[in-house]
């Protein structure tokens, strides 16, 4: 039996990471980019997606039922793919439903 799987790993590239002078996009930048691409996702759904993948999310975007999980992830995250960045105060005006607790 012959092996049809190629062992050429030289073409494998690592996932893109920002260079030292760049930073990862903020939550709002990700959300705005998705909307620009025609992907209209609710901020809470994006927050759930990021939390599912173990990435920290500012608690103002997280639905009530996931706040404790988000707080745990935020406290214990040691990766380099995300940072908790305080968003501007106009978040409430952009997404008024987020303040309805």
C-alpha cells in the first residue's frame, strides 16, 4: 500500500500575528470590520464566540449568563492574541442594548 500523504511541511506557515509595532484589533474594531464585510453580528454573539475560544472580552459586551466565565478568562488569560482595552465611553450610545442589565 502506498502512502499518498505528502510530507512536505516547508509550505506550512504560522498564523498571522501582528508585528512588534502593531497591535491586535479591539473588540469594536473587530465588530466594525465584520459589519463592513457584511457580517452583521450582535456584539454579545461576538463576545460569546471569543469567550468560547478562551479569549478575554470586556465585560460590557458579555451577556449576563457568561459574565462569571468571562471574568475568569479575563483574569487568567496569558496569551498574546488579545488584550482587554478600555473602550471609549460612547460604546453605550453605539450599542444601547448592552446597558440593559
